[in-house]
C-alpha cells in the first residue's frame, strides 16, 4: 500500500493543473456542444472542467425521481456515473477520461432522450415520460 501511495502522491505533485484543465476541456467539448444543440442546459464555459453541471431540456420538466432514474439507468446499462443534483446532474470527469468515454455518454443520453422507441412509447402513453427506457 505504501508504494502505491507514494506513486500517487508523486503524480499529484507533478501534475500541471492548468494543463489538466485544458485537457479535460478539450475532451469534454463534444459533450458540451451536443448538450447545447439538443436543449440541455450546460454552462457556456464551465469554470472548471472536472465538475460539469448538465440540466435536462426544460420541456422535459423532470422530477427528482426521474433525474435519479436516468442516473441509475446510465450506471446499470452503460457504467456511466452522473450524480443527480438540483434539477440536473453533476458529471465529474477524471484525468483519464477520453473521447470514447464522452462518446459513450452522448450515445447513452441520445438513446434515453431521443431514440425512436423511447419517443414513440412516450407519445403513445406506454410509459411515463423518462421513467422507463429501452434496453
């Protein structure tokens, strides 16, 4: 355990925080653009790139339970962690977050909110809006 702790501390000491923020900003940019294009509310320029708030499109009028259900489904179906917070979700990317991780999140959100099956089921009243999602 001690060698791992020493290695971790050395990595933290050597970390260039500005470079790390720039790297995360670049990696997260496609998510931010996708969110803005699809009605999700995100800050135009987050003050830090390792904590990002995402709110669903306002017309979804999601309850706290629905926000929690989306987070639960993202974790169980895609192993993506979003923490429900104050009408939205908090995303906390790590230094090793890569473009494929961001693409997986975008694809999962696309499936949950905009897939034909999901929209059709909601329109036909087969499921409550945003409580049940296609697998």
